C-alpha cells in the first residue's frame, strides 16, 4: 500500500459515538449475504439435489486392506519404471560392445535444437522435441549413442506417463538425453555430467562429509599460464574458486560441507541455527540455503600473505569434529574427506603440520581421507615438496607412490607410527599448462572410491523440476564387457505422480499418508509442499517425533507394523493409528506410512436415485482437443484461454480412478472421444472410465445444475468440486494441471473447514481483482459432500456490500471496514462509496487491532515453514457472534466490531477522526517480524516472518515442542490453459466480456447488455442490464436567486435541510436520506435520497422534493429574513433563452436595417408559440439581438400544471437545426440554451437581469 494512503487512513479511523445499530447491521448483512450467495452460486438448488436425489450408504473399511492395496499398486508401478532403466542400461552396454557409438554432430547438440521441432508436452508442462540431443566435453572427437536409438526412448516415454527425462553421461563428460530441450553449450565444468549430483551419487551412493581447504596466499594472485593463448590467463585464485564450485555442485542434500580459506591464518565457514543467531563453526547440510553462504566465502577471498598448512588443517578438523559431536548420525556409514588445494610449500614446520593432522584424525576416529591438490610448476623442481604432499595424503599407509613416500615420525598424537593415521587419500600435481583442468581434477575426487557393481538401482532424494514440482532420479552404472566403468544412465520420474496414492491420500478430514526412504529420508509428507519452491530433505524422526523409537527403527529398516500415536489436530490432542508397510524388492527401502483417525474411517458410497440414466458431458480436454465435439463456432477466448461459453466441462482428479494410468490416458484424450450418453447408467460409465460409481453419480447429479448455471449472472466462473474428486466448471475450459484435485484447492479446503458459512476468499498472490465465493454443501447424512464456488470481481462485491450498507447506515459521520476472519481488509465503505483496500487490520487500524489483541478477540497464529525455516505470523478473528464494543470515551477505542453471521466476514464501524494520539495506535509493520517470540501473544505486528525458533539450520533439525505448528502448503487457485498470441487460432474470437469485469465506460458502452451507470449505488460501475436503475437521486439545495447579496453559512444549514428532507419523505419506509459531502461550506447543501431495496426512486418522491423550502437566516443587525431554497428538481418560474444563429452578425445588420429589430421580435414570438404555447409566447420579454445571438426571457403562466413548463422548455431546446427569417434571410438556429431562474422566489433586492 502506498505510504500516503496509509497515512491518510491512520488519520481517519477513530470515533467518539457510533450511531449505526450494530445488531441491525449484522441481521441485514446475514440476510443479504444469503440472498447474494444463493443468486451467484445456486447453493439451495445444489444442496437440494444432493439431499433429495441421492442414496448414501457406508462401506466397510479395513485400514490394513487399504495400506496393502496402496503398497501393491506402488510396487507394480515402480517395478515397471525400474525395468525401463535396466533396459536402457542393457541397450547402452550392447551399443558400446557393438561399437555403435557415433561421433557427435553439431546439429545434434542440445543447444542447437530447432524451435520448429519443439512442442508442448503435458508430461513435462513445457516445450520439448521428441528426439535425442547431446552435450559434449571439450574433445572434438567425442562419441555417444547414435540418434537412431530415439525410437527406443520415445516408446519408453509413451508407455509410461510417469517418466520425465531419460539420459546418459559417460566417463569422458559426454551426455545425451531424451526428449531434447534447449540447453546451453558453454562448456563449464559444473555442467559436465561427471560433476552432477545424479552422476556422483550413482558412483558413490554413500553420504559425504567434505571440507574444502583453499590457499589464499599472495602467490594465488599470479596467473595460470597456458589456459588461453589469445587472452589474459585467469589467476590461480580464480581457477581455485571455480574448482571449489565444481565440488560443491557434486553434493546433494544428504551430504555435508564446510570451507576453510587460509594464508598465514585460517578462517572456516560458519553456520547460524537461525538467521538471527550467532554463527558457529561447523559443517552444514548441502541444502540450497546453506550453499549460498558457503559459496560467498569461497568467492570472497583475496590473495595475500604466506602459506601455513597447520592452521588450515586445525580448522578443517575442528569443523569435522564439532559437527560429529553435535550430530553423530551424519558420520555413520559416511565418507569423510578434506580436499586441500595449495600452490606452494608450507612456511610452518612440517612436523607441526603432521601433528595437527594426527590430532584431528584421533578426534574423528581415523576416518578422514585427505586429497592434496598442488597447483603450479613450483612442485616440479624437487622431490622434497612433492614427497611431503604425498606423505600427507598417504596417511602413513605407505601405499601411495610408495617409491618415495616417507613414514610418519612418532608424534605426541601418534605414539605408534607403524599404524595408519587415517584412510589413504590422493595427491594431484597440476602444472601451469594443466591449470584449466583443475575443476575437472578436483571434481573427480569421488572416482578414487570404489564404483558400485551396478546391481542395485540408486534412488535420489526428492528434487524440484521447474514447472513440474517434485521429481526423483533413478540411476545405474554402465559397464563395458570387461566390467570397466563407462558412465551412468538415469531417468527422472514425477515423484508426486509415481507415488500419487500417498501424495494425494484422501480419507476423512485429518488422516494422511507419507513415504519414507533410505535412512529415514522423507520423500513425501503433508508438511513438505508439492509446489515449485526449493526443497530441503528431512527425516522421519524430524517430521514425526511422536513415533516411538521402535516404530522409527522398523520403518527405516523396512519392517511392517502399527502403533497408536497422539497427534495435535486443531489445538486438540487426538489418538490415531499409524500403519506402515515397506515396498519389497527395492534398494531404497521405501515404506508407506498411513496415519488414520477414528473419525475418518467411515467411507460413503454415493448413488443417484436416478442412476438408470446417464447424461452426455464434455470432459475438459475432450472439448478442446477433439474438434468434432466442439467446433470453432462454440469456442472463444477469455483471458488468453479457450472457453466454451454455452457448456460446462468436467475434470476428474487422478485419485478418482481405480487405475492411475487410466486417468492419465483420460487426460491425454486417447480413448474417450465418444459421447457419454451412450452409457445407459452410472454403472456402465464407471466400468468404462475406470472410476467408482460415486464419481459417476456426481456426474449425473451435477448435470441437473446446468440449467441454473446457464442463467446469466455476474459470476465470471462458477464451479463445483466433490469429495470424490470431480470438478465441474462453467463456462467450460481446459485445466492444464493433470494432477489438479479440487479437494486440495484453497476454495475447497476453506469452505469445508467452515462448512456452515459462505466463504469470501481473496487471491493476493495471483489476482487481486477477483474474489472467490464458496460454500460447502451436504447430503442427507449431513456430511460435507462438496463445495460450490464462483469467482466474482472485487468491483461486484464492493457494489453489493455498499448497496447493503446504505440500508442500515447513512454514512453521515461513520465509515465501515470489511475484513475477513484473518484480519485481511477487503474494502472501505463511506459516503463517497466503496474503495478496495488490500492490507491488514494491524496496518490500517492499529489502535483497533491492539485492543482486540489484548482482549483475545484477535489472536496471533504462528506456523513454521519447514522448507524455508521461517516462522510466519498471521491472525485469526473470532467474536463468537457477539458485537464487540469497547464502550470507551477514548477516541482510539470508539468502534464496533460486528460479525456477519454464516460468513467469514466482519465489519468494523468507526467515525473518521484525527484526535487519537495514543501510543497503542501503532503496530510494527515490517517484512521481518520485530518480535519473533511465540510466547508473546499480545505484541501487535503486521503479518510478517522471521527465523523459526523450532528450526536449526545447522543440524537441520525440527524441534516439535509445544506451540509448533506447520504452515499449510501453498494453495494455488485453479487456472485455465493460457495460449500465447502465436498459438491462437485466427478463427476463434474473443468471448463476450462478463459485464462486472469491465473496467471503463468505453468498453462497457461497446458491450451489448452493459450500461455504465453514472448515478445511484452503481456510480462508475458496470451494470449488466439494458438500463441503469435510478435507485438514488442527488438533491442539491441552493438560493433561488443567483445574484443574491446574502452570504450564507451553508454548513450551518446542513442539519436543517436534512431534517426538512427527511420530514417530507417520512411516510415512506423505503426512503434513505443522507447528507452529501460539504463543499467547503459554499454553494449549497447536497442530499442523497435513495431506496433501501435497490428499487427505482418513485416519481412521487421527486415531485415532493421539487418544491422549494423556506429557511430563516440572519440578514444583518440580527434581523431574521425568510429565504427560499430551490433544488435541481424545482421547476423554474422563468427562463432566459439564448438562440445562436450560424454565420450571421446581427449587430452590424441592425446598423443599416432599421426595421430588423421589430421583425426579429415577431419572429421570436412565432417561434416560441409554435414550439410551446400561446400563453408562454405572451410572456416573451427583454428581446436583445447581439452579434450571432438573440436573448430573451420567458415566464411560467400561472395555469400550467406541474412539470409542463419544464417539458415545453425541453421542446424549445430541441429546436436546433430549424430556421429563422431575419428579414429576407433564412438563418440556421445552431443552438438553443435555456437557463432556469426562480425570480418569483427571489428577495426584492435580487434582480434577474
């Protein structure tokens, strides 16, 4: 919100006396919201259909049967995917054995994929080419698989909707993938497949603890010769940094990393448990957030000073040992190593260096591999420095370059020098000419560990795929006929889709499921969002601390079982049973865990009472892909999306099908182009489509609301979702997300959470001009069966609420703020009309928010986002249906808070004032919370975030103690399939705009059936009607004589005028009268008269209000004087007329034509008599011709009826274009101006002329 607007609002929010009747406000809004909701949603119709036309029975439910069924489905699906990977490996090994690898061709490079070859693929939700493409290492003669194998991988992809990318990287750094996509060919080392996580993790599946040690002494500023003969060579420091970045790229989220930079002294990386806490020196998980700070330390070093190894080894082992002490689990069955890069011999004692290394190995249990990297030619001149670096890497194993490696001496930390100090490492000497290979050499550190045999498939931890959500990589080593390592073949699968039955587990309100992999790594869990944000890896004990140690052991070790647990649900501790069963036959030890609450065990079966018939319907993809079903005549564009304006479309959630692959075929429209009316009943359709009979019943029942939906309303979209996963939208459109499930959308969950209320839901992160209205509906069982909803414009909602508000408030001295149950503001209503406000109560009305917070009406809600580690502060509002009134004389606390029954809306009624100066009127409004303490429940802050005290970024632990609550995942409102301008069909036209979505008068005037109303409640808003309803009339009171010398204080007259107007209309119960804004006390008094039911203002009211009124004012020296005030409705007593004649100068003609003046007088009388009446013509006076104008006066005859004089003057104004004889010449009357006057009502000292 703009600062100026915030300041203005802060200055107008406090009152002394609230005149509006809060109880009447609540009752009126409740009644009107129900009528509004029923008109927009058709709620009563849909609930009646589901109550009267359904048969509900309950199924027997056995938890173990349900778990067994899920496990069996997942085992079969995953086995098929693994078989594809093994087949790919067999093809690669066979191709290599038969010498079928071909030389790369530049056109086949991924960076050369032609745009014309790209097509939108729904599996990838992006543009791809159905062919192989390649990336090569620096060698021009690189080889890889021939493109003739494209068909193999295409067949794999078409047979399984779960597959994403299929690819292979060889030991030389070459890479190919299917399908092709545009990729950069920049040749950087960290784009080399050998230095990608999937490749490294396949070769070395164990978790790794890596400390990178970088020399930053002054000599590192010298250039590396031989890198580029035509350009300046980079410095050693630069190539060292690039090599470190390459190593970091090989690490996954189950690995841990630390960095040490050294010269004379050494500095190690730090970790802060929260962003607000002091950093500590320890290793960190290689997560997205942590890698940023590690990379900053790597790239920020500036070469200077000497070279002291001892300090560097000390810091490296401190990182390792402190990390092991804090979290010993990360060092169980792990590979621990130090990668030490230097360009010079140490300046400190070699014995001291060995002492530090031996002491460190003692702390680590002699587990750390040391890899030494010597950069530069300085090590080539003598064997002495080379032998010392070999000695450090050899760790007294005497196996590394044994010809000249010396034995370690006896040290204080090494009493027996016949034993190894630690496991053997490696040493690499990189001369100047090979400096460009430093990244490759350091990046291949993992190759010194034994390559797995290839018997088991490696499963990666969950990762994010752009536009797709979570994915998992399956990989296998590829070996030649002699068992030598050739490379790694891999494929990605859509994790959410592959384990759909777990990711989208639906049973009752609170039950849920999750998936656990190796070492207890959590693959899927409700607390881990399925969106596009970066993912952190958590383990079973972190997300489910309520499980017993035995259960955690059984689950992580692939055992079957169950146990009773306690879970906090909506601040209440409830019992649940945790069932767990592993997937057999996979090396990853996947285990499905289902947590079931007793209240959720009942499962309904829905059957339509009319199940012997079945309607035809359009499946959402069928309507747009199969043009024989819907031609171009029935399709149009709305908001860049194809729409069927005359029909609704239906989509089934994948979980609605018995077989998930069947649902994906349905989404691809491969076998369902026939009319559904060919099925005789719901049973026939359910068997054909592979859905339950309850789903078919939903389709049948939904068909009955089509006629209601086809009646025009102000809704942009209307839609319905059921607990069976059926989604229907009108007008029909295509939903691009094949995994879309209405039960997981925000509009659905919000309505189900408060199933007796109309829910108004805003979309601040997507479309602020739209509000969703939703309501849950029930069956005869009184269980929620679904939600019906509609998208309407904020303009439409503001108009509705304002029309309702003026029934109970004159807004003379008050204003309203409309908020939802989270304290978010929707709009402000006052005498000027409705204004949209997108802010929070704490920001706009901090004094009110503070008081409500102290009284517990407004409550702070903290939640923890496990992905970002942030705590989020939000609010909830609950008045328990009562009117909240502080009843205080303090202007800061003069307000009323009213809940709108049966909705999530609240109204704050206040009076604008600038007198509140209390310190309690401010709330801290920053993106980062000023107070991040979950125990402080009464500190007023705007919604904000900060580092969660429940999260430790260093150990990656979650402390699920009292008060912990996970944040709900990101809820995205359903979206249409948008088409860019290049893909639009030229034969498809834009849809007729929804009237309430029109934003300006020009577009409205060009739209049939839309009127831009200039008055009434609909001022400056579109109205979907052939005419504007005149439900309001502005009445402006002013002096009868404009030339009066009286200087009136109009502000002082406002209350008197308002009183007289109300008295005149007191016999009508429908009349609403309110004072208009005072215009600096000058010019008159404005009153707005309207109806409280939005009907037309009666003509009788206008007649009554047209009569002048008498007021008594002081005329000086205390003498009272009676004055007449007329209105814009008052009929004039006389009128000044001005005729404009085109192209004539009467003043000049009168100088020579002496009889012209008399002639013109006769012509004016004839004109007036011909247009009006003889009686009016007789009143013509003051005729005065001048230049191209003729001026004269008319008076109202006494015998004319009310309104006749005004109507006849209108006739005279319409006489444009006629002619007047000006003594021999016919001149065109190009304009007639009529000015109303009230001379008969003027004081005697006021002349009309």
